[in-house]
C-alpha cells in the first residue's frame, strides 16, 4: 500500500509522454511516468535521475550512457553494467560480478549459487573494509614519464604508465589500462580471504617507496604498451630506443620489471584470447608486485624473499632460495631456459626468483590449469604442482613460503570476474571506478 500511495503522489507531478529522460530509447507505456526499456525492464521515472524499477525498486541513474551504465542502489550501492551485458552487473562494494534474475536473486558463477538481495547486502557489510592506504586513481594525461608514455594512474600504491600513439604504433586503449588497474584492485582487495590487513597496507607502502621501506624514494611502476617492442620504431627496449625517447632515462627513479602488452604480438600472431590476456596481465603484474611489494610486507618477508644477489646479502640461505632449490631438485621447476641453469649463479637466480614466485602463486591459486594455454607450462612448471595440494606434496618449502608471505597480502581474484573483464577478441569491460 505504501508504494501505491507514493505512486499516486508521483503521478501528480510527473511529466507525461515521450521520451524518457533516463533512457531515451525506452517505450512510453501510456501511463504518466512509466516506461519500458528493452534491456533494463519497466520503470517509473522521476525528473531528478531517480527511477522506481519494478524489480530492483529505487535506483539513481546519473547518466543515460548505456555503454557504461552506473546505477546507485540505496542498499547495494554502486552497480555497473551495459545494455549489452545486463543482467550481469558489477557490484562495486564486493568487487564481484553477479547475474541478476528477479525470481532468484544474484547468481555467483564460481559457487554456482543464488543469493537474495538481503544476503548480498549482508555479504557487502561483512566485506567493506577501507582505509586511506587504498586509493583508486583516475587515468590522466602525464607528460613527465617520457615521450613513450602519455598517461598514468595509481592504484593501491602501484603506478601504471600507459603508452601513447608514438613511433608508428597505436595508443594503448583507455579501457585496457582500466582493465589492468581493476586487476591490481582485485589482487590487493583487503576483503579477500586470508588477507592480513596490516600486512597488505604495508605492501601498498612498500610499492609506493614510502619512508622507512626498503626502496624508499623509488616507487614501483608497471608499464603498459601495445603489441611488442619491435612494433615501435625505434624499439624502446633497445639501447638506441632508450636514447631516442625523450625523458626515458628519467624512469630510472622508478622500480620496474616486465611490460604488460596489449594485444601481445611477441609470438608473431596477435593474441585475442581472453584467458591468455588474463595470464599475460597476471604474470607481469605478479612479477612487479612480487619483487617490489611483497618483500617487506608481511613480518619476516624482507629477509625470507631475497631475490636480488646484488642487493641482498645472504641470499643463498634465504627461504626463497631454499624453496626454489627444493622445487628444482624435485622436478617441479625447471631452470632449462634460465641463464646457465645454475641456481647459484646470481644472474640465473635473479630471473628464476621472479618466475618461481609467479609459478608458485599460480599453482597455489590453481590458476595455471584455468588460464595457461592447454592448462600447462610443463616442463617449466610440473603439472604435479598445479594445485595447492600438489605444491604442498612436491614443494613443501614453497607451500610454506606462500602461506607465510604471499597469502596474507595478495587476494585471489574470482576467475569468473577475470573472464568478464577479459573476453575473447578484446571484449569485456573493466568495471574500474576511480575514487
């Protein structure tokens, strides 16, 4: 009855006829204020961007852009969708995608369970930790990071540098940069299972190069570029290229490792498979975060994860060295393509450390069999260690290392969320929202 009374009150002051101010392509239902959208459904429209949806009830719609459609729900808060993917909606409060069906609620793909709105609200309230350490920056023009990069963004302590249209190559799309930013957000989700908040907040400070951290004054950065180095002329990964791009030398004040390539062409053919995009992005983000964020985050991790023989005294007695050596001896991790294949050679150990941490992380999260081509990287990483149980059995030192130093600070993204972001043929949307 309360809604009927409210409707009669609203009818008295509503605008009559076509078109809808909220969704101009909606059909007028011959009743003042009522419209039907072919994708969103039936709703009653007020003149201040609020609508009453027959299923979701009161919603605030700040924009009519159906290709990037933000919805504010008084209890679920911010939701994101598009006309082409609805009823899939991204729920910002829990950083997850759900499929909405009025009679059943919100479907979670990984658990294959339906949740009512009240259950989802309770879930959101239980997983809503925020603090000043966590920040989601906007993608903005930046002319101070060399002529190769023209935009930047900072997400939870990690700087992203995004390549522009330069040297014959197309600019990295804005949406791709936001996809990578959203992936960082998922990896550093304080509400993730097993996360120790104080350790993860310390990880953010380490990435930032904050005062008192081991690389203070030298923030960590992740570069994003298009295709491969040879697609640029000159190739910025060569000595000639470094000299050719104005300001490139200034990047020495940042700690950087691998590149995240949009439409990776390093194997000759341009990648257009969503799962391989996920593997590409996660591998290189993990290289950066494992090297420049994880050591120094959880208690004891700086001594345990000595990966750089030039910097770390006593690296051959560290927990990381011993875990890698055990994995090699047990046939789990192969050094076949790493330098001279000798773990005691500093250059070989340095490269093996970052690759091992990524492979161990994928094994513990069981991501290899999800996202690697054909589900395997054997013989580089044995199929016997593609699960947490397999790692525990075949590389117990690695299993212990992960649980002590990585699990408390990195959150496992939901594979269905990743697949929604990274779809085949460059499909999918990021769902990224800046503060």
